[in-house]
C-alpha cells in the first residue's frame, strides 16, 4: 500500500519543495520507501508500505525503453495471471510485485488495462514522450484520489493534505459541499469540502495532455436481476467468496482479520481460516459493560475457528479521547459525521502492532441489503397511508436514552423520515442532522450514474453503493487504517461479487424482516448460530452519552458561535441542538459529532469560508 501525489507545471517552474512537502504529508501511508520523479512539466512521487516484493518494487517505477513512469497505490490480486499473459506477449520483468505488472499492462493495452485489474488502486502513469498523464481509480472507490485543476495544470494526491502542500491550492470551504455534508454525513464524489478540489469517480480514468483533460468510465455497475434459485445462488456466492478471500490473503508480510462478531466479518473469518496457512490472527474492539458490546459474539467466532485473537476495550474514562479525536481531524482529510471512525482508529492502532495487512467485511451491507434503513424504507410505505403528526408527537414523549441507538432515537428518526419523500427519507435515516437543519435541497446533478435500478428498493441499495460506501464507509476505513500504516482489504468488494449481487433478485437480499437473506442462508451451516441469527449492530460509539459526559468540555470548546460563524452555519439552530441534547429532550449526539469534526477540520487546515 502506498500514497501518491503529483502535479503538472506546464509552461512554469514548479514551486521549490512542493513535491517533497506533499510526499512528507502522507508518509504514514508508506513509511518503508519513498521517491520522486521530475520532468519538464510533471512532478510526482510516492511513499510505499511494503506488502509484496519486499526487496524490489521501488516507486516511482520507470520503463526506460518507453519513458513511461508509474506511481501506484493499492493491490492488484490477479497480477500473477496478468504477468504470465504479458510474458507470453514478450514483456520481461525486473521485479516480482504488482506495480511493474500494472506498468507493463498499460504499455500493452493502454487504458484498456484498467478493466483487467482485480483489486483496489489509485494510480498515475506518465508518458514522457507524448507528455500524457493518465490517472485511474478502482471500480468501488476503495482507494482515494483527489484532484485540483489550476488553469492548464492538474494536481492529484491520495489525500487532501498532500494537495494543500502546494501553495496554489486554496483552502476555502465549498458551501454546496457543506450542504451535502449536513444532509448526508459525508461529502459524495466528485465534490469535497475544499473549494475547487474534486475526487476522481470510482471506475474511471482521467487523461491529461498539454492542458486538456477528459474523464472516461472503464466500468459501470448495472442492476439487471436474473432468475436464480436459492441453492444455485448460495453455491455461486460460496465460490466467489472463497476465491476472493484466497486472493486477498496473498501477502509477504503478517496478515489478520478484523472481527466484529457480525455476519460479514465472521464470514470472512470462516473462509480465511480455511485458506490461511497457519493460525489466523483476528482483532476486535469491545465496549465492556455496555448493552451494545459485541464481545460475546466475536469471542464465540474466534473460539470456533481457533484464531489467535486480540481485542481492545474502549473505555472513555481511561483513554484520552479528546487527544485522539483531534488526531482524527488531521488524518480524516475531510470531516465525517460517522462516529465509527473512533473505534476504527483504535482497532487499526492495535492491529498494526502485530500485522501489516487486515481483511475486513466492508461492503456486504450495501451489496446484499444489510442496513436497518432498508426495513425502514419498507415500513414507511405503510405508515405514509396514515396521518403522521399524532405518532410523531407521541414519539417526542419517549424518555431519552443514553444507548447508542435507543428506542426514542429510532422512533423519532423513523417517523420524521416517513414524513419525507422515499429517497429523501432513505438519505435522512443514514444522516445525523434533524430535517429542519437542511439549508437547501439536494443538487439535481447528484448522484450521477448511468444505471437505472429496476425498483425503488434497488435504487436505495444502488445509491448506497454509489455514494455511502465509497465516501463514508471506505473513506473512514482507508484514513483510519493508513494513519497507522495498515493496509485493509475488503474482500466482499471483488468486482465479481459486486456484479453477482447486482444481478440478484431483490428477494434474495431482503426477505420479509430478514436482511442479507442470501448471505445469511449461505453461512447458516458454517457459523455459530448466535452469529447468523443476530441483527446488525453498527460499529460506532455511544455519542449521545459521551457528549453529556466525557466529551462535553471538548464539544463546548469547539462547537460554539465562533466556529459556526466560520463555517457560515446558523448559530441559533446549533445552540438549540446543544441545549436540547444537554437537557435530555432529544439525542443529537451524531449531529454534534459531525459539527465537532467540521470545526476541528477547519481549524487544523486553516480553512476559510
């Protein structure tokens, strides 16, 4: 795993030290090796975390004969197959990893090579002879790639902070992106909160030549359900998961699995235990003494497979939460209202002490229908037939709980969402802020995609795959893990599994009240019954309780009239959130988490309105 950064400087001299500063800012992504490449109109570099070919594979990597150079962040799991094919076509290799395979695949097939790659990646290729730069990002957006266009020149980087290392990149807040952040909890591609900075869309490549850019998709997901019997679907998914996990286990450094005790990570542990040569390491975070603690489940799975298990018990009274949260603002790149970033930080920190690579279960919920919001979407169709005002008034009378997601929070959130149009409601249930705090409607050009799912339920899953998965879940996973120089591999997101899921009839994803029906049926005779029968438990923190106790001073220090004004937010509304939360009239913990992270991020990077 690596980090990359670079910029063109057509008809101008590059700023002194800008590339070195950019590379230094992302050294956590690759502390093992770094290098730079400079030409007359391009500067680019990479930092490398050694996973494959530990003695070779230095970056940037140049093919002298063609004068083509690559910087590459990610893993290509079918690189050995591609290498054999390229060797049959006359290519000769000097290293043993995947970077040179990608370089030579580009020399052979040009931009057609990207559709041949199985894995996660963000990369840049420079052809010195034609003065042509090509950037590409993996199909699902597992690896990030930020862009900034400045006149005829283009900047790119794995993280926003590397762009900020160049003096020409402004640090101004984008008000339209802020609207999306308040609505969604995250900032969807291609926008960012930094004005003028964008993200390359997943499954796309960008070509820059002499100041002119064009972007093209090399892969698009199509929802085209086909008739499929349950037993046939189980057999196909079993084969696909086994093959994906087998490929994701390839590593020249120590490797383990993130285990939450839920269905997804337990399924990965099942296949990895069967395929891994030796005793598999697993890692978990617990919340001892809390009702949402998952330790009984992940300990059951660890014992079932005899893994070498480690866990971190997150105790706010002992752990220095404010100091860690301030570090999140540095490493997050963009603020996220997803409070799950905090336990992922501690999980990554613990994991990195023993391994350099970890497999995870991200993506299964979006592919196979695992979120409780999908149930809410269905229930809302029924309750919209009746007047909602009386029920919403009664929900306001429920006692406010300190639980992570208590009955009061769920009831109020559901009924408020049910009063909205279906797609607005779906977005609202994944969000954090009260509906009354949305400053403007969603932009009409979001989301952009050429695929049209055949049903409303399919549209909800497709939207989550298009936006929520890459821009919240995978963003959080990448930043928190790479902050500790840990590579995380989401084995469910092999594109063959993604395409298989897109072709499933919806009845094999959600059946009645059963979420992830197919995956649950597949794992029923493989995992302990306690795991296959349990409902989904979100991986985040008891933000409501902590903002009334251990995190209250920090919240008041950073979410105030001054920070609201700096972001252009309505302070009286924010003050009302704080007062309602303090007085236990409502739980606004997740909204307050988003405001805290926004304030810390603006302060950390000196962002102005």
